[in-house]
């Protein structure tokens, strides 16, 4: 590829166009699926969005909350090991594709760092300053695209800081992350990003073995499972997963919340005037627009689910987006309402693989929205010639958020 082509390549656009897709409203179809075929065999992603030569075999998809929750909680019947033969090709053997007891041992290594109490010091130490630094770049302009100028860049900077990586590498890591997650958009780039990350982490891991610091990589290097240290490859696999996964969830969930508040000005005003409403606004946005609609499991035995019999070894996907709109659990689920009675959703999954970074994602989103409301007076959506909206069939978020505000210095 020429240097000109390479310089024009935009991993954000490539990922958004191919992996996210262009679907605005998948939820209307989900209503019919929950009613008529709650466990259905097929593909959610339109095949014409996939690059030439890429084929995806139809699999079972569960659309109701109770079925999805059951799949996620019963790891013996519905295993996660299928990930090793899919995204494992670029991530390696990672925690996402492990079952207990292997999964429990690896998860416990880093769980302490991601517990809610452990995160408390991170907001004043570097999460808040990172947000302020990004807002400083446009606060005097009176207008901005909050996706490109804030939500897209912010979380990868946080994850990089947690790993103890130098700031000058953040932009490159963001690019590698998008290329890695967007494997289906460009296989060659995805594989190259995987190798690039491995080579980079090899140097960092060697440095931490020689001189540990107070960061997550040092924790992994010095940790032991049953008296044995993690291999370098195990560490690389965890880091290749953590970087894009941590950045991806927060980038999309924070963008979704901002969009939903900006398009519901009465609820935006309520949160602006009473910040104690922000936690419930975050949960409602996660319910209403999860950043990721599906995850995958594989049956280990014949099992009945939603009136359908699945054979052993079949792919089954809990549709988190549909589950979070289940009308048997929520009243008026198709309405975004931060004042609705609190009820747990499954945007972060359930069971042993419940998202390790969910507390971090919530903390980052709360910090970001608070600073946006504090520092951008009279914030309002200003579409102009653009068409801001949440889109995607698997990953969901807005790809632009043009806003105006009173400029300050």
C-alpha cells in the first residue's frame, strides 16, 4: 500500500462502516423476534456488509431476557471457549475464551485493580485531568464533535495510563485497537495490529520483569496462579484484549448517553441541575442502547432453550440489546426514561464473564459527562448538515455528535 493510501486510511471510519454497519433501529425487529421466534437461527449482520470472501455461518440467537440471562449464568452448558477459534486468532488464548477453573484464576489476577473501591483514586489522579486536557482543545471554539474530539480518544488514554504506557504512544494504540477489533473489516490489518501489539508488549513486559512499577502490566508480570507465573504469551493475550475492550465499551456507552440526553433536553436539564441523577441516567442509557448487542456462547450438550432443542456444539448468541428491551421486564421499554424504577439490565452480561471493566466504564462515563456539563455551558445538539444518530447492528453508538455551547477559556 502506498504512503498516500496509508495516510488517508481512517481506522475509525473503516471500523464504523463495516463492523458497526448502518442499522439505525434493530429494536423493532427484536420485538417481533421476542414475540414469535424467541430463539431463532440466522445472522443478525447483513451479509452484504462483510468483505468479499468472509462468510458467517448462521447460529442460534436468543432474544428474551430470561433466556439470555440463563445462557450467561450457566457456563457449564453454554461455554465461552468458542472465542478461541474466532477473535482468538488475533487476541490469542485470552480470559474471554476461558472456562473455570482457568477463567477464575486469570480473572482474579486483575479483579482487585478493577474493583469499585480500587478505582476511586483514579478519577482525580488521571481520569479527570485527561478529560480536561481534551476539552481544553475546543472549549474556546463554541462548537465541537464530541465523538471525534472527546469520547473516541478519552478511554484509550485511560487504559494506556493504567498499563503504564508512555503518552506519546497513545495515538498508535488507538489505531491498533480499532484495527484489532475491526478484524472483519480488514483481516490483514487486524493480523498486523495483533503482531504489532505483541512486539510492543514484549518490550514492556521485559522492562517490567526487570523493574516492576505500579501499573497493571507489573501486576500481571509478578502475579502467580497456583504457584506459577503467567507466561509472556498469556500476558500478551490479556493485554491485547484489555486495550481495545476497555476503550471500546466506554467510547460507545458514553457517546450513547450524551446523544440520548442531547436528544431529550428535559432529561438533560434534569441531570445538569441535579447530578445525583447521573448514575441512573448511565444505567438507563446502558439498558436502552448497550454498546455491544451480542456475545457468543457454544452449547456443551443438548439443551432446550425457549422451546427449541439445541444440539451439543452449536453457536448460541444472547442478544443483550433485545433482552434489555424485554416488555415482560420493563414497562415501555422502547422509551428512554432516566426516571424509570431501577431494575438490573445485562448490558455488561451476567455470570462468571460479567464485564471485568464495568465499574471503570461507569466511572469514566460519570466523570466525562460531569465535566462536559460543567465546562460547556448551554450545550445543545447542532446537526447542521450532518445526521447524528446511534447506529449499528452489533456495536452501537453515534459516529458524530456535533454540538454548540458558550465558549470559555
